[in-house]
DNA sequence: ACATTTGTCAACCATTTGGTTAAACTAAAT
DNA sequence: ATTTAGTTTAACCAAATGGTTGACAAATGT
C-alpha cells in the first residue's frame, strides 16, 4: 500500500483548494472558484473547513509536508556530503518539475506572513540542520572541502535548486527561452547543479 | 545632480503604493491603505492613476527599473567574467539589503502574471545576455573556466544572489537565525558568493 | 477682477466576497 | 415507519472594496 489518496469530500476540497491557492495565492483566491473546481456548493467549503483561513492553512501544511521529507534527507541521511548534494539536487528537481507551483507558493505565503514559520517549526519532521552542520565542519577540518560554514553551503544548495523554478518567468525572459527549452535546461540541472556545487567546495 | 526624487503628488502616491504593494502584493493591497500611507483622499489615487491595475503597473515598472541597470552591468560591462561576478554579487546584495521587499515583489507578480514579462522585454534597457554569452564561451574555449553554458552559469549567479532574500523566512527557520544573525550572514555573502562561483568554474 | 482649468474631498454606489441559515435530502439505526 | 445524525443546497447577509460624483477650493491665465 503506497500513499494512495482517498476520495473523501475533505480530500476533494483540499485538492481543489491546492490548485487555486497555489495558482493565485491566498488573497487572490476565491472561495467560489475553489467550490467550482471541486464541483460542489460553496457552503460545503465552510462545512468541512470553517473558514478560508483554515482551508488555506490545511493546504499550506499539506504542501509543506510534501517538501519536508526531501529536506530531511539532505540533513540526516547516512551518506557522504557529496552523495547528499547529488541526491537532493536530482530528486528535488524531478519532484518540482511535477509540481511547478509548489515552491513559489510556499515562499510567497511565508513572506506574506513570516510568523507562520514558527507554526511549521513546531511540527514534527521539521528539518533540522544540526547533523549536516557537524558533517560539513568535519570535512572542512579534514581538508576534504574548502572552508565554508554549513549555513552558507546549505543556503547555496537551496538557492541553486529552488530559485530556477521560482524565478522561471524572469529567467525565461532574460534567456529568451520558451517553456520547452527551459524545461530541458532544468532537466540538465539535475546533474549540473551538483557538479557545480561539488566543484565549488572540493579541494 | 543625482537621481533626486521630486515631491510631486504622483511621486508621493507612487512611493506609498510601492510600500503597500511590495509588502502585500497586488491582490491583498487595498487602495484605502495606499491613500492613508500617502496621506491623501482615496479619490486622488484614481485622479492621478485611473485604476488599481494602472497604479500597480506604474509601481512594478518603477521597481523593475531599479534592478535592470545592475543586471545590464553583469551582462555588458567591459571587465573580466570574474570581476563581473564579484561586482554583481557585492552590489546586488548591498542594494537588496536596502530594499528587502523588492526581489520577492518582482518574482511574485511575474509568477502571477507571466505574460507581463513580454511587456518588460519591449522596454529599452531590458538586460540582454548575448555579450555575456560570448564571453563565457570564449573563456571555456580558452580553458580558463570549466565547460559550462552561459545560461546555466547565469542562472547560478542569479540564484545564489537572489534566493537568500526571497527565501529568507524559510531559511531563517531552518537555520534558527534571528533577523540580526541572518543579516550578518548576508553581509558575508557579498564576497562569499563570488568566491563560491569562481571556485566552481575556475580550472 | 474674472474665468477657466486643475486639484481635493466627503459622501455615495454597485459589485464582490466570505460567511450564514434554514430547509431539504440521504441513509443508517431504532 | 420513524427517528436521528450527517450532508447538501439555494437564498440570503453584512462588510469590504474599487471606483464615481458633485461640490468646493486653489491655482492659472487673461
């Protein structure tokens, strides 16, 4: 049994809400539009999820929980740093190519309401960087990688993997690439990003 | 004479609108709030800028025109690639530390309305990558930098400089940093980012 | 001095929007 | 058959919102 999704009204609504919220953001999304997408009456939204705010929270947490495991992987897996970087880059890019609105949705709403992060941290499975930090410091001490703090390296890994999706409209414009060409570029990044990072830190 | 800003009603409104639009985004921003911020009657907004949509466009173009010159610099300056990367990283991070809402605002609204990019491309001063491309290809051919396409390198430079600001709330959460500590991290990135990139490409 | 344009405002308006209600429907339990 | 609990809907509501109007003041030109 895999993580198959039951077809309950709650799930039906949640999926419709995901679609709309992720495309338009909290403020621009309309309850009526979500109801239409779900093929139900608007009152049902309030019956199952009391308010727009609560429905949004459910969507947000569900979206975030799809990303958290991948971040935990890079933090806590029992592999070398280089393997972690390779795995994360490849897996993350594959994942986002399937869910293109997700990263922007998360980032956008966290910027709108930064206190929301505290909420997420309280959840179990919130990624913890401490193990990754030890590992980086160790490898720096051993002279295997150039001196760099774990924080900066972590930010760099996240930046190189996430930004190309969030900034896609802008980057497509600069590069004069259409959707097709840009997607090919992203495919290549599955390996190029990790090569880039590893070249940057390897001595 | 520098680019001093005249205190016309138009400018007054535009600045107030920038403040509100950048903090909340188009959909969540309220015309009344912009009027309050500008210290004028709501009807004045419509007198000077016919509609919310047009006021937003004015704000967006003004915001984008603050970033474009810096991008042109990395594309077209008469310096070596390494100097360009160093200059851009340092200048861009300094700039954004002063205007923290700007990058997220641009990215967020371009994602909301991707066709907007076509509008921007038509403007003069829209950054053009062709010169940078030639330069990268040349240096790769000369064996000075590792084989990489100009597009991928460009995306990497943009990602490493821009994402740490857009993703700040999330990254602060992961790293468990407060605003103060995070800002210090960004200060350090003025040089660390370019070192990282140069290490990644230099042979 | 007078007329005309330009700027400013409080009050108003039509529409949209999140949310509620009361009644109707369904299906299982008694 | 009747009760009961859960589900669904159309109609409704109050508040918020972008936008307008008409009266009035302040410049501006003649």
